[in-house]
């Protein structure tokens, strides 16, 4: 079916009447007529009469939005008449500011510098308050779970232990092994000059168990599980499943947050311990094949260099990192509003925030352990 266009002019006012479907197959006809009218000499007003348009798709809506923008650009008043209510809703989907609201200009204004500082400060204050509120809710739920262990949803904890822990083993193993190789090669380059090849085992062992193993594992898990937790809860927020839980009188912290946090606190130290073993194995490979050390000699030197304190401090850091990763992931997920863009934004924020807090907390632990002599 064709789109029939009728155009006439009264003084500085141009009228365009369309009859027929305004769809992908016919939209270019109206587009050419509108552009011609907007370029007419002496034109000050343009009216599109669409009473006889029974069908409108996104291509036709895009033509109307473009017409509004072009009219705004050349300073011509544009009016549209006869659009059905469902057509108006389609225009809302194409452009949040519809042409009938005369909102064809830029959708977002750039705030002045001072206003931007104020807006960011307000956002940080609100975000901090929301975080403290979330922390309070979580602390209360932890206390209730300690007093009433039956509240803990063990099946959910097991499910997230598999997802966040067991499924992460391949990538943690591979990266830890490569990290041990890299650290071993870098140490060998320096120590070989002084004939101190054997001390590669000391450097790799201590660095991996105290710092790099827990830190690298936490960053990997933050990228995998932290983002997954935020996206999962965020999607539930969009689909109003979280609101449904609260409507039924169920505690969202108990059902959504606690299983994830407990699972990660259990599994991240286990992954960090595996990372320690694979990192030391990477250093051993360098020592055996590059520095002509024997396997027994390398392992014996590693045992001499390492103490139980080195391993325990690394595992303790991992447990704290797990609390940060799961907590931030769930917190950001609960901040999602009712749109898909918010899910992506909060998921990204969860990963970035978790990695920043992991590194900052690791630096704080390093200073504290050094100060107390651990």
C-alpha cells in the first residue's frame, strides 16, 4: 500500500497531508517532502496532518523525529496533528522527548563545572548513606544467622560455592601458574648475577603466599562473581522480583545476599591456597629448567623460606576480600533501577569498586602487618 502525500501553502504556512501507512517502505516519501518544505523560501510554519495514517513503525517515527530536529534547526514551527495514541507511544520509544513536546534539541545538558561538583558530591553522599544502610542490614542478618543457624539457606550456599569457587578453578590455576613463571624469570634475572639462584624459591614463595596469590585470585573472582552477583540481583530488580519478595514479607538480605557472601568467604581462601600452590609450581619450573636447580632442593628452600604466618595471613586477606567482593556486588545489584542501562552501569560499578577496595585493603593490611611485625 502506497503513501499519498498532498502539500499546499498558505502564506508562510505549509501543510503536508499524508494518507496511507508510514512504514519502512514509504517513510522516505514523507521525508523528502518534509525536507523540501523546510527548505522553502519564506516558510515559517509547517503542519503535518496525519489523521489518515493507520500504521506507523519505527522508520516512520524516526522520520517525524528527524523532521522535528530539522525544523528546530532552521527555526520553523512544526505541528503534528492526527496521530493516534499508540503512535505517540511509539514516538516515546524512538525519542524520550516527543516532537509534540517540542523536545527535539539535545537530550542532555552539560552541567557547569560548579554544578557538576555539587551533583557528584550529592551522589557520593547518597551512595555512602545507602552503603551504610546496606551494611547495617547485613550485620543484623549475620547476627540472626549466628543465633539461629537454621536461617542459613545451605542449598543456596552450595550452589554459589560451585559457581563462584569450583567453576573459577581453571582460570585461577592458569593465571597463577603463569604468574609464578613470570615472577621466577624476573627474580632469576637479578639473582643470577650474584650467584644466588636458590633464593628464587624464597622470593616466589613469600610473594605468592603473602600478596600476589590472594590479591590476584580476588581480582579474578571480582571480575567473575562480583559482576555476576550484581547482574543477577539487578535483573531481579528490573523484573520486580525483589519487590515481590519484600511484598511477601521475606527478607531480601537473607535470601539474596547471605548465601552469596557465605559461599565466597568459604571458597575464596580455598582458591587462594590453590593459587599459592600453582604459583610456587611456576617458580619451580623456572628454577629447574632455567637455573639448574633440583626439584628437591627448590622445595626444601621454599619450606625454609615460608612460615605458617605467611600462609595464614594470605588466607585471612582472602576471606576479607571475599566479604568485600560479595558485599559490593550485592549492594550495587540492589541499586539497579527499572531499566537495562542501569544493570550494565551497576555491574561495571561493582567490579571497579570491588577491585579498588581489594587493592586499598591489601595496602592497609601490608602496612599493619609490617607495623606489628607479622
